[in-house]
């Protein structure tokens, strides 16, 4: 009986488990930031995840402190309409706000500012944001501030 109580407590505290070839890494979640990417590149989610096939719910650990979860894609078939890719950026609990913001901004700019990404619009936590260092920092900082209050 005592063992099951301890197990339940561990499950409650560790919400994200990343399984890699080496083993399981548990990461305490401090922040989840929803991001919607409007893109003309229908392969963008596969490029972002670095896999041939990504499926909804797929999580990819990029650093010890940053992971990405693929939430959905809304495909629009009309010519010239961007498809909507929804992801959630997840940071670890034991990093500072500055580090979390920096990781997120760097990852988004590195992956979305490339010509091949063909990003037409970016929304961070439902707020339209320009694909610009300062704009993304502002949007992420606002999300962190709202979450921590």
C-alpha cells in the first residue's frame, strides 16, 4: 500500500516523460506555450520534428530544458492558403525565465525564419507575432508573466 502512494506522487509531479534510445528522462514542466504557425510548406512539421513522419501528440526533446509537442495541423486545400500547424513549446521547471525565453526565441527563429519554412503568420498563445527577435521575446515574456501570476 505504501509503495502505491509513493508511485502516485511521482506520477503527479512528473507530467512529461521523454523516451530516447538511452532511457527515460523525466522533466518537470514549468511552462507550456501554444504556438500556431501558418505556412505554405506542407512538410514543415516533419522538418521541425526532424522525423520522416510526425503524428499528433509526438514530443521531441531538443535540449534538456526544451521540448516540442505536435498538437495538430489544419490543412487548407485552396490555392495559396497557408496550413495551420499547432505545436506546444515546453520548458523545464528548473530554468529561469530569461533562459526559457532565450531557448524558445532561438528555436523559433532558427526553424521558422528559413526561406524553406514559408511562414506567413505566427501566433504565440493566440497573439499574432512578427517573426522577429524582439516581437517573439515580448510575446513569450507576456505568456510567462501571465502564467506565473
